[in-house]
């Protein structure tokens, strides 16, 4: 922590320089991407929040795209369908006033999509026969893109949980899309029937390449750039913050992680990657039961074990996503400890890269400064003292040493730009 002037300070500086020299200094390079390239991967977080099989939203999107193509809708309608399908149940994750459909519209807006995408999302729970919700619209009153997503959702519901595409296909042929006519109308049901005969579609539905296939289909997103990657990660962090009812948390973790990296002399590419990782650090928490994340008291041992799944869930969601480089591995390791008593893999300091050690300190400091139902927010000095006390065991000593300087960024993080009205039922549990 802060050093007195004199030889001790010089010795510490020399040790710090040796520490920096010993670390891997090859720069981390993020790669330019489009929002469309990342969204299929991020949609997995909404699958987990909805308690659906991972990949559900991607499968719905692929089938819905097939339907609108057979209906000969134009390119703009296909873009709306893809975007709305990937976000069709995102409102479950955020829990804002107005319910899941209002929440889905807010998520679409934050990702930069227009009102037409929000309108399609809002129509995905209406039915052709007028027995849907929230407005009970019927037939031509419902956007055809919404009906296509509903039909695709119906098909996915029949097959989710199956690991054998041949069995899934046989079961759907036995049920027949006619079962969906009351919900989506004859024309859309017939288009679904045609889609489900497509051999290429069935090969793609359970392919590990499906998110990349959908990313390639996302026309109209402009040229790839690192700034688009950073902005998409920032928005997803805001969505997670709303989901766990701690607005602004991901922005603070991101800013502090980047500042710690700069104070440690890390290359600029790694610093940018640390900031992106900070935004996405807790994406796996959307896959943890609300009974745990909303518990207004300290978690039981069993609940804590469940909560400890979130780093691995986050890494699994982002694995293979273009542009992110080592970030999924950093996210999985951000609760590891130098003494080997962390999770999920109980790695020791010799097995840990510097980046997850930086993220661990940033995450902990921000958690300590936040209010919890069972304690107030800690002051800057109290948070520093706790992290310093854990140096060498819970936290990397060298990272903790630069925290007092880096933490000044805390007060410079701006408030959320589009703060929603949260549904305040329940409360935030532990970090």
C-alpha cells in the first residue's frame, strides 16, 4: 500500500519492476467485429435466464429466418426478425417495470436497435387467434416477423433437450406444424413446415458454428471495429447490471480493471481487453437462480456453491466469440486465488495469468464499495484495508499495491445513460 519515502520505497520499486519484467509482455489484441457477430453468443445469457437450453435463442433465430425467407419478406424484415429472435426473451433477464416485453424493448434499445425491433419483440407473445398477450391482438394486427418467431419458438420447444437431431426431426414431423396454426396462422405454419424439411437447417441447428452462421447473416451492421466490440460489451454489462439490480457496477469494474492495468504498465491492447472483460465479468450470473441472486442475506454453503458456477457459465457463453481473444478464460479465472483456494479450478499464482488477478481485485473492490442488504457500503479506506489484508492469499500483492492509485477512477465513472425503472421485488445478494 502507500510507501514512506526512503530505501523501502526504492526496494519496492525495484521489486515491482522485476515483477513486471517477469510477466508475459506480449500485447493482447482484440479483433474488429460487428454487433451482429457478438449478439448470437450473448443471447445465450438470455437462454440461461429463461431456463432454456443454451443455444435456444440461436435456434429460434435460424428457424424464424427460414420462415420469413419463404414468405419472401424483404431484407429489412429479415434483419428485424434476426435481431428480435435473438432478444425475444431478454426481458426475463432484466426485470424492469412493465414486465418482460417492456424489458425486451429496453434491451433492444440499448443495443441500438430501432422501435420496429422492439415492436416485433412485443408481438412474440400474441396469437393469431387473439388469445395471446399483452394486448390480445389477432391475425393481421400482429407483425408477421413476430409470428415467425413464435412459430420458431414452438418448434424449438418441441426439440430442446434432445441431443439427437434425427430424433428431434422425427418428433416434429409426428406433431406437425398444423398444431401451431391457431397461434401463428396458416401461412406462417405452412412456411414452418417447409423450413423443417430443409436438411441444411437441421445440420446447422445443433452445430457449434450456429452463432457464427447467424453473425454472418446479420447484414446492415456496418464495418467491423474494435469500438463496436467495446460498445457491445458495455451494453451487455448494463443489461447484466439491471438483471442483478446493481446499476453501474460493470462500468466501475471495467474502469478500475483498465486503470490497474495501466498502473502496472501493461500494454495498451491488454488494458483495452481488461476493460472489455470488466463489462462482461458477471454475465454468467444471469444463469443463476433468482432465489439465490435476490436473497437478502448471506448465502448458505449450498447456495454459494451454485453461485460459484457463474465464472464457468460466463466463459462457456463467450467461448468461440470472435474478437475477444483470451477474455473468456480470464472471466473463468477471476475468482481464483494466489493461494490456490479459489474457484472453479483452484489454480495457484504460478498457474494464473496476471489479467484475472487484476480483474479479481477490481471486482472485489467494487463489491466492497457497494451496499448489500446485510451491510452498508464500505469506505474507500476500509475496502483497501480488507484487500491489503488478503494480499498474497486472496489477492495478488502487486496488483493490490497499485490499487490506492488506481481506485481514484471510481469517482470518475459516469452514471448509466439510460437507467430503467427496476422492478424492486427482491434484493441483491452477494457478489
